[in-house]
C-alpha cells in the first residue's frame, strides 16, 4: 500500500532517494512549430546524475523554507514519488502557484501515484487561494499524456523564467 505525507526539511537528503529511479526512456516529444503543437521523433534517456540529485535536494529544501509544499509517496518505507509546489503566487492576477516537480519512480509508474500526488498539489494550491496550478512540463509524449489526463491545458500566460530555463518544456495550467 502507498502512504502519502508531507515531507519535513530535515528528512530531505540524498538518502531519501535511495530507492527512487528517475529513468525515463523518451522516443517522442511535443514541439511547437509555427504556432502549432506537433509530435517529433526525439529519442533520449532522461536520468538524474548525482549532481542532479544534489540540486533537487537543495530545491526541495528551499521550497519548504519558503513555505511551499513537498509531499511524498512511500511504498514499504521507500520514497517512490514526490510533488512540490512553491508558495509564491504569480501571473497577471497572481492566479498561479507553481508545481515545480512531480516525479514517480520508474518501478512504480502507472499505479495512480502521479494522479494522487497531483491531487495533493491541487488541494494545497486551492487551500492557499490560487486559481490555477502552473506546470512547466517535460515535453515527452508520456508526460504530456499524463498532464492532459489530469485536466491540464496550455497555459494562458507563460512564465518567462520557465520558458528561458527549459525552452522545450510545455507550459501548462490546471484550474483548481
């Protein structure tokens, strides 16, 4: 059985991710070409290095230090999925809260964990008074299918910082 809970700053370290496998084999991605979204044959393996995990730990600790949300999904005591939402609001009407990460371990995908974590993020953002979640999402076909399945659409307003940092990501939103 999967157990979900909010994480505390002191438990976020590299050891937390010992049984977490980020690996994703990508074969197709969405790209915007002349204003239209198209699927392109783009193949690569997305996996995290030790430097990536160190950066992730730093980011998640910062999310909690700035009063955001970090929640995890645990199976047999091991972290198998997590989500983070930043506390700061943005957008022309401060309507957005930023879902900065949502990942499920490769060995536990397609079991509903991602949908549960997304629901937790939505509930948190709604409780904080946001109107929408903003997601700068990986453009892989599977990632986009997931976000569409939970009600995400292309963002009405793009966050320029996200576009600059990850120009191939799809900028999405989800009404709360």
